[in-house]
C-alpha cells in the first residue's frame, strides 16, 4: 500500500510539475532547462568536498544510504517492490505508473543524485544501468531494442532524488502524455546516450581532486 501511495505521490508531483511547466512560454522553458542544466554542474565543479569522492571511490552498497529516500529503501529491501533484476550494484523494478507497455526503473543500490551530478567516472555505471534495462526488456520478450527509450529526468522534474534510469518500450507506442514526459521533445528528459556523450566529453580530472581554479 505504501508503495502505491508513493508512486501515486511520485506521479502527482511529476504531473503537477509538468502541468505548471507547460504554462511557461517556450523561451522561459528553454531558459529554465538551461539553468537546470548549468547550475548543478557549476556548483559541483566548485565544490571540492562532494559526495563524488565517497560515491565513486567507495562503491560499497552499504554506503550512500539515505534513510529518507524511497529508492534507497527499495534497494535495501525495506520497502516492497517487484525486483525484476538485481546484482550487487543495481536493481530494477517496474514503474507503477507506466508510460509505455514496458516501463522499468534501474537504480544504483547506493544513493546517487540526479543525472546532472554525474561525472565522467560514472560512464561505466550508466552503461551498466542501460545494460540491465535492456536485459529486463529482453526477459520481458521485447525483441526490438531499437524501439525503446532509455533516459533520466532532468531536475527539477525528477521527483525522486535518487539516480534512476527510465526504461520504456515500445517507444513508438507511447501516448501523448508519456511523450511529454519521456519523449524526444521533452526538455526535462535526457536520453542515456546523450548523457554518456556529455560525460565522455568532460575532462578526465575528478572535480573532487581538481583545484577550483582548474574549472
Ligand atoms: Zn536513495
Ligand atoms: Zn523519474
């Protein structure tokens, strides 16, 4: 029941955010999206003491636990969810308000922030999340892996502040509401491949190790 309540609340937040967002003009929407993209990265670059060091250098799933985070509770088996696939690092469960015939979430077991807080060092993690998502789709008899959507919500439109990959299929059959939330025209949904490109284009240096003047 709590899970249903959570997902109801989760979706309500997304939908109401979406409704108010749609009232913005195109210019304001673009500006907001750019701000959302830039600010966390800037603050991350200039923050020498970040969660990054402990998250990247210490991938022990027991660390990075946030007692207030529902996805941490799911990963820690403190909250029920239908776990479709899991390993030491990741787990996958259905989105209870699916935006497509198949809609799953892949999360790291440890608490990581939204996709904009990731660094180049997280590329393998994102790739493994994508692999698990595709594996679950295949287990669910999805054969056309070219007709899928893999991506992340861009804050402030990510309702759960625990990194989670949305895995949707078939992408070609998403309804208008789903397209607004997860489709190519959504400015607050970042396809996983685009995130990988962005992370790969970053400098090798870790911001926690780099001097602020380097940025
Ligand atoms: Zn969490
Ligand atoms: Zn989400």
